[in-house]
């Protein structure tokens, strides 16, 4: 059985210029899923979700773009009115070529900033979120999405790429992203590939490149090695309110996703509410509300039905621990605690912001 890899229009290729490196093989790090969530692992397919929706830094960035889109047109209108249509200013202020150039440059930058902000808001809130990545062992395919469109890659042609980024808001911390890109076999030997069709496997990790290397080694061993070469994996439920709160939602990045259920068992379903994180929820309540919106209402890319893996037809040779009924009850309890605590923090936070805006504006 085979699938049509070119079904529909392919997403734009990834740019491999700038801060990116090909992962050197073989990887010496032990296989590990890191902060990813696995909902299925058997002889048919591995379903890996390494791109949760509710990131505080993304929410903060989107908030700044929304504020810019709202206030830049007002500031631009005010500046043009004062400069071009104010009789008092035109009589007292000498107008030279340098000043005209500065004003026109500000107008162009402001208009460009508005369109750029709208584009980023579209990417972060309106464009469908990435689907979980499916590693089809039987078909030898990597199936996922990029820029809102599904894509399928042949496993034998992909190579792991480590993309770098810098998060200035956290003291210029470096972030690392694991991507899988289709190799261009027509390039001359020694020449670096500049673009390639591919997809992102994980979001940024601020604790180092080793996590992405271990994640790649886990994926490689699943696709190429025997089942006994992989460590035991605890599966997560694929959807629902609990998954959104614990695995996708705006609280996940303050916990280890894979170790969360074990911690909840020890605490009888009571999450650890970090006081510093709770304080951030109050102070940056609008950013967290954007996370909640993205988590609840932003749809994910729908993969073609023929690309989805079939049900396993043989016993599972991998060491997986499915979600137990007791664990499901614990997850439900923890998700309700998190939702309630978030509602309290965000409620106080929005009251603070309403008071602050009224104080400044009125």
C-alpha cells in the first residue's frame, strides 16, 4: 500500500540559511522524547506531538503585535495631522528636505509595521495549528504539516536540521528547534542546502541542543532499529479537555510534559502551582488569555484520510504504558484544578489591567 505524497499543494519550503545546522550522525545522546507527547507507538505508526499551542512567549509576542496594530494607525494619523494640516506648526517649524525624508520614512515604517503585525497575528492565531507528526514505520513516511498545509516526506530522504533562535525577552536565551527536511540529492558535494520541503517536529527548547538530538535519536531508532532499542514510553490521551490543559494548554511549559502524570499520581491529582508563574499570569493576563484562545479555538491542520495510519493488526512489540482508568481520573482532576486556578489568576489580572488602562487613559 502507498499514499500520494503530492496530494494537494505543498507548503512553502523551509529556509535553511542563517542559524541552522544539520545534526551530525550518529547521535551520541540516549533516545528520549523530551517535552514531546506520544499518543501512539506500535508497529504501524508513532504519533508525536512536539508543538503545544499555549506558549507564554508566543502569547506575549502576539499581544505586542495586537497593540501595535491598534495604536500604530492612530499614532500615524495624529502625526500626519500635526505635520501636514496644522496651521500653527506650518508657520513656526521650518520644513527642510531632511525633515520631509524623516517623516516619510516614519510613515512607510508605520504602514509596514501594521501589515507585518497583521501577518504575524494571522500566523499565530488564524492559520491552522500544526498537526501531530506521524512516523509511519510500515509505509516509511513522515506525515505532518507546515504553514497550515499537510505534507508527507519519504523517510529515506529526510535529514534532521537543528534551527537556532534567540529569545530576547528571557535574557537572550538560545532556543533550538528540530526539523526534518527533504534532502536535495542534486546538490554538488560539499554545498550547503539552502531550502527544502519539510516540517517542524518540536518547538524551541531553551535547555540546550542535546534535547533535540535525543529526540531525533528516539525517532530514528523507531523507524530503523528494533523495538528493544527504545525506552519505555507512557502514552497520553490524544484529545479532550484534559489534553488541552495538561499537554497543549497555557500551563504546560511550566511542567515537564512526560513526567507530569507521575508527579500527579504522587500528589493525588494536585498540580504544583508555582507562585512565580501565578504572579506572571496576573501581570501578563492578556498574553495568557491569547494562549487560552489559541488552545480552545484555533483548529489544527486536518491530514488527508488516506495518510492516517491503520489500526495495528499484530501485538505491540514496543514497551508502552497506555493511560490507565485511574490516571484518566487523576488527569481530569488536575485539569479542573488548573482551569480553576487560571480563571482566578486571569480574573484578577484583567481587573488589574482594566484599572491600569482607566488610570492612564482617563
